[in-house]
C-alpha cells in the first residue's frame, strides 16, 4: 500500500482497495435493492437524480470515517469512548446494534427468498444456511484472506448493470431524470426520498470503514496510525480518497441501474408497489425475461453475502470498543473471544427474526427510522472529532470535507424530521 499507485500492478491495485470498495458495495444490500426497486416502480425515472445527488455526501462522510480510523488507529466507538460522554456512546452503540441486527435479519430473509425463486425449497433452511455460513467464514477465515474474496464478490453487483441491457431503455428520458431533479411534494415522494438517503448514508457504513482502517493499523506491522507516523500521510490519505470515491461510485452506479431497471420494466407496465427485493425479481420475469430475472436474483444473494459480514462486523466493532474489549477480524477467536461472541449474537438474532412471524417490511421501515436517528448524533460527533486536535492531532480535516460533512449532517437531520413527520401521518 505504501507505493505510488500509478506504478502498481493490477493485483497490487486490487490490494490497495479494501474498506472503501467493500463499504460501497455492501451499501447495495437486499434492503437497499428493495428501496431502489420501490423508488423506480413508484416514480419511474423521477428518482434517478437522487443517485447523483447523494454521491458527494457519501464520499465526504465515508472519507471522514476512514480518516478517523487511519489517523487514530481506533474506530468511531473507540474514539467516542476516549473523548466523549459514555452515556452518548452507549446510546449510539445500542441503536446501531439493534438497527444492524434487524437489517441483517431482513437481508438473510431476502437472500433465502431469492434462492427459493431460483431453485425452490424451504426458505427457513436457506436462512439457516446463509446465516451459519456467513458466521463461520467470519470466525475462521482471517480478515486479510476474507477481504480479498469480498473484493472479488463486488463484481456480482454488475449483474444489475447487465440487467438493464436486456431490455429497451429510453435513454433520453433516463438522462433527463438523472440530471433534472424532480421533487415530489407529497407523503409518498418524501418517504421515497428519505428512504433512499437512509439507504445510501447509513451509520453502519461509517463504523465499518473507520474500524477497517483501524484494523489495518492494529494487525499489520508495516501499517501505522498517522498520528504516530505523519510521514506516511500523503500516500495513505491519497489511497483512502481513491478507495472511498471508487467504492461510493460503485454503490451509486449500481443503485442507479436498479432504479432504472424497475422504471423501465415495472413502472412502465403499470406496477405501483414492490416491497421486497425478491418481489422485484419475480415481477421482472414476465416483463424482461428469465435471464434478467436470474441476474437480478443472483445479485440479491451476492449482495447479501457482502452485506451480512459488514452489518455484523460493524456492530461487533462498535460494541467491543464501547466495552473496552479487543476487536479484530484478523485475530483468532481464542485471542478476541468476546468480539466474536458479539458478532455471533448479532447474526443469530438476525436469523431468529425470520422464525418469529417476522414482518420484513415493517422491520426495514424501523431500520430506516433507527438509522436516521443514529446517523444524526454520529455525524455530529464525527464532525466534532475532526475539529479536535486531541483526536486527530495535526490531521484535522481540510475545509472542503468540513463543509460537506456539515451539509451531510444537515441533510440527514432534515431527513430524520421528515421521516418522523411522514410516519406520524
């Protein structure tokens, strides 16, 4: 990682990408697919602009998260514990754990439903298989090995790009919907906008990227916290920016194509509501053909395999750091036993939700509510951190990131108020 990126081989360039790329890819989880599909189904091309609009905000907040982890050598929860109120720390971590666990359960259910659409069979068995497999992989495969395969798994997201090209797309209309914002001033339009923002700018992504940068520092002898090795900053900050921007670009490009697929097929044929990713895949079959259906469905499963480790991992990092426990996906379970216990509890609870008459749609809605609630104080604390020399040393954040960070905070605060107002009607 400590070489000029322009001189690296393709294998080394892949190695340079990690937290940002995986974070961006995991953002398009089955819950996100359902949200994007619903936006395209309800409003056609009218919501495509949100993918372009949210991109700079995502880049800013994720770069800030990564910088906090790399500069300090600790994740967000670890830094809150060291410098801020314990009450605030426990409140944020509890909400994050609950939201992540519910989201994880919904994703496992969507993956199982997607597999059933392809091969038939019992959904509960598939929930168990996906949940247990994801847990065992995280426990027994070292992070550096596991993350290498997660990077390659991001390629599955391009199934959604391929899906679009199996149908006819009126590109002039699509381009207009992308470049010309169409604000829909009613409860449904506001709810859709808030859902998209909540899907693209989620607290678990902040915690994951910061913790993964800290993981690199803690478990690789050649990597260092920038507060201790300032001379490494130019290379590392350049890598973080490139990794993050590419990861967020992947996330929003895929989200764009999911919205577009639903607009071209489902909305164009009069559909008015799609509640789950599996419903979207099934509805595509008679309209776009079996190949498009298979691409879309396999993408659900692949994105779930990416998202489940991120959701469980970010929850375990946050709880572990809050409780002063050693945290690491690289170390063996014997060395960080309680970290893996927390991770296992999150996955097992997510699996359990699918056996308790679990209403996925209500769960996703409450996850959005919780994510909105958590995002606002987390962003506020993060913005205080980056101004604080005790946290960041000489690496306080440059002006453009400060502006974009505070704008993201304001946007999410407004989104939270709007979400509550929409819910209360």
